[in-house]
C-alpha cells in the first residue's frame, strides 16, 4: 500500500507526542550541546533530510533514513514503542528527534515546539561552570533540576534512579578540567542534586517508603563513597574552602530540613562527617550551629550531638547526652558505635553499655524479622570488642533471642565453658559438619569428654532414620566419638557404650553389618 505519513502520524499521535515530551525532558535548553542537537534536528526536517522510506502496517514499523554527514537509519516500532538509530550516540540523538519532529509536523507546529523549548532557557550552563563558586555551581543544579522535575508533579519511585542518572550525566559535561577539582565538583553535585530532589519529593508528597527509592539512594551513597575516597587522596587547595563550607551546609540541610527516610539521610551526613571532614575546629563549628538550630525535623538532635561528642572524644558530655537515649532511636546509634570502634574505644564502651537494657525490646518490637539477623550480627561484633561482665553477657544474649544462638555459643567457647556449649548445641541441634566449622574441634581439643554426649545425640538421630545411608553416617559419628573418648582416657566407657548400642539395636540387620565392617568393637 502507498505510504501516507500524515495517516501514520495521526494514527500514532499519542506515541509521537509522548516521545517528544520525553525528549523535551531529556534535552536541557541551557546546555550548548543540547541546543545544537535540537537545532540540527529541526534543520533536517526543514531541509527535507528526513526520508520516510516504508511502513509495514502489519507490524506497525516505520523505516526512515536521515541524510547527515553519514546517513543514519532510524526505525520506529510503534507496537513495541521503540525508536532505534544506527548512529553510535546513546539515548536521545538528533536523528531520532528529527524523525519524531518530522512526524509531529503533521500534528502541530515544529516552530512553536522549538520556541517553547528554547524559552525554558534561563542561562547557559557553560557560563555558570566558568564562574567557579558554590553559588554558580548551585545555579547549575537549580537550572537542570528545574527542567527535570516537571514542575509540581509527583515522582514515582521507580523513575528516581533514571532521573538522577540523567541529571548527573548533564552536569558532568561541565566538570572542571583540573584533576584536583573534579572529585569536589562531583561531591557537590551529588549532595546538591539530592537536596533539590528531596525538596521536590516532600512538596509533592511523592512516595519514598519503598524498595525502589531505597535502592536508588543506596546506589547514590555508593557513588558518594567512591568520590570521597578519591577526594581523600587529593591535596586541598585554599580556593576550595568555600566549597567545603557549602557541602557542610548541604548535608545539614538534607538531614534537618528534609523529611522521610531519616536513616538514609543520616548515612549521607555521616559519610561526609567521618570521611571528608576531619578537623576538630569544623566539628566544634558544626556542633555550635546545631545548638542554635531550631527544627522540627524527624531526625533526633540528640543522636547528632552524640555523634559529635564521639568525634571530639568528649567522654563527659557523651555520658550526659546518652542519658537522653530512647529505644526508638537505637538504629541511629549503630553507625556511631561502628565509628567509635575505629577511633574511640572508651566512647564505644560507654555507648554500648547504655544501649544494652534497650536491646531486647528494640530487636523484637521495633525491627522487622528480616532486619534482625543482620542487626544482631553487627551489634554482636561491636560488643565483642569490649569487656562484659557475666550479668551483662546474659542480658545481651537474652536480648538476641533465637537469633543469638551462635553468638552465645561463641561467647561460651571464648569463656571456656565447654559443657554449656555442648548443652546449647543439644538444645538447638544442627549437624556435626556445621558444629565442626563453629567450634567443635576446639572443644575436642580442650575438653574431649564433654563432646561424648553430643556425638551420642547425633548418632541416635541418624539411627532414627532407619536407612543404610544413615547407618553409615552414624558409624562415622561413632568413629569421631571413639577418637574423643581415647583422647579423654575413657576407652572403658567407650567399650561399654558400643556393646550397649550393639545389643540395643541388634534387630537392625543393616546396622549390624555396618558395625561388623567398621572395627568399632
């Protein structure tokens, strides 16, 4: 059938308008590169360089060629809602835009669309990039984010990761050429973009209590960690001081002036204050600013003061501050305790002993079941670094509940309480192979007589299965038991034990056959 582009355009008008809207969002009018891309796409339409070759109605596919320095083939699959170009440029290119504008001219005015798009330009980003100051860098972020956030529209969480990636791709074009400035530029952009995004999310009541948002934030946090490690290897110039001051303000605003997901916001704040800022004078300045700050933030100020008393190693004020600790805030104290583990053991001991009475209720009422194992693993590693009395240890492992069986077993081994370790393994059985990896060999070495009841228990568990394979496994366990009995000097006991087993299970012919081959008796 003859190709009628006007019919195709009208038939798929919704897709064409959607694609044009998406390209309008991706292309920044303040960017010289994007402005040039739009100019060349419009020129290709006006110059009739967009050739619509053929349309396959049965497949809803349109084949086009854009005459450029090198001709580019653009395929529009209306059914799959895809536009594919043979040029090497990723995402939006002038050929794709030229084809969409070539179709759009049958639905509206290309000139009007172009004028509307250019009218969004406030200032050239390149000129802002050359004005090296925190204010000009902030204006760059404001310009790009204003274009990306669609005014007052709420943002779906699943699109946040792509939005942040697109935004940073635009900003990275203006990264300073000097290597010592590059990580600082990236860090400023990460925090400033995050701040602007969070403002928008709060104002539009966009959903953030979901996996998509958390995954996007964790990805950006990983990027911040990478930038910070790069920043630490660079010498700091005197000219960068205003930018570090601006970063200090940005993370404080993020933590105390935004709302929602306070633990995520605290992770960004903590990263900056433990990996970027290391000067005592800056710690004292921030603490002074916090004391003057009047806020209704969902992040507790008491936690932040605790952080800075740990950083300043002020034991007296830390002790006083911890008297205000609340059970609901314990999750915030875990990263502070990890920090104290590296730099301030006295503060760690003080912090963990204050937390101890709150642990049981926090673990079993505040934490979700899927969060408990990881939390207990982390908190147990911290408590392992300090000295606990017997009573404190009992409180700790009782707080862990069933999640603390292995930590308690490790504690018993550490304290050489081998009989109690064996009793615990019988109370919460697993397998011999698991026990060998978690301390059984130590008990055999130090108290071989203590493990004899344990081997007996697991051997009987195998016999209850009543299969030759399980009988063979029981024989292996008995061989280990014999070795332990020999080491303990209890061979008489061993002989009487095996005779009793042989007599008790004399009706199990397969077991008797395996015993005859084992030379255990």
